[in-house]
C-alpha cells in the first residue's frame, strides 16, 4: 500500500511539474481562456473544466496503453524489457533530470495545438473541450517528453496498477488549469494572482524535480545498473 501511495503521489507531482513547464504552460494559458469563456454560466464553465481534465487524462492513458500493448505484441522484446527494466530505470531518470535542469537539450518540439485550434474546437461544446484536453496533452516538448517517457513510464512499468500513475499524471497536468479556470469564473482577480504564483513557481518546481530525479537516478544506476552496492 505504501509503495502504491508513493507511486501515485510521484505521478501526480510529475503531472504538476509538466503543467507549469514553459511549453505546456503556454498551451495551458490558451486553455484557461477557452474554459473560462462562459463566465455567465458557471455550471457550464465548470463542466467544461471537468471535461478538459478528463480529456487530458484519457489521452495519456491511451498513449500508455498503446506503448504497453505494443510491447506485449512483441514477446521477445517484452520479455527482454521485463528483465531489463530495473537496470534501465536509473539511467533514464538521470537523463530526465538532466533535461529538467537544462543541461541536456532534446530535439523534441511537437506542439499539437494552440489558440486557433482551441477556437475551432469551441463549436463542438463539451466534446470540443474534451478533445482540446487530449490535443494539448499530446503537445510534447523536451521537458514534458522527458517527464512522460523518462520518468512516468518507468514508474508505470514497476507499478502493480499501471494505469493509476498515468491517470494521476494526466490529472496533475490539468489541475493548475482547472484551478485557474474555476477561479476566473468566480473572480478574475483571484485567477490572475494564482496564475502569477504558478508562473513564479514553475522554475523552482522544475529544478527541484530535476535534482531529485538525478539523485534517485544516480542511486539506482550505481545499485541496480552497475551493482556496486
């Protein structure tokens, strides 16, 4: 139970860090503008926030399922990875930490949506807000790619309930957006203050997570990969 709780908490934290990283933060600001557009109908606006959050979580779960299903469809590779996953986790965490610290640039910048895409999806109502969450979830840049593939997927591989950390990660990526959008519906001033706090905190959250990943990665590399202790 303790291991499951730690896994769940770590996944949620990784999602929060992803949401306030520079590239995802830009799409999240666009999402806030879309989700808070119905300030005259609070119930409808809150339903949109919930639907957007569900869309993000669903997209990450679907991607993780595709990865897991793809590996399961290749028995020899799947068996190899099951045996090799523990030794590989340490180096993966080291790489992810180096990316978050800004020491290792990755040539990844896949932005699947922006303000224009959001406006087009407005016409679909709640379905459009669900699709917007899924679309923005798939907008990977170096930091979000490192967190998802380098940190979350090793966590999923070792979890007894693989879909739980993915769903919580998706929830974490949408949580700041949901909070600011709800505040904007209730009070524009409170939303502006919250967004300012998020923007100030993002650098510290990213660097702290990068440092923790590197420390854990170094320990696992020395113990599980190299077998030094």
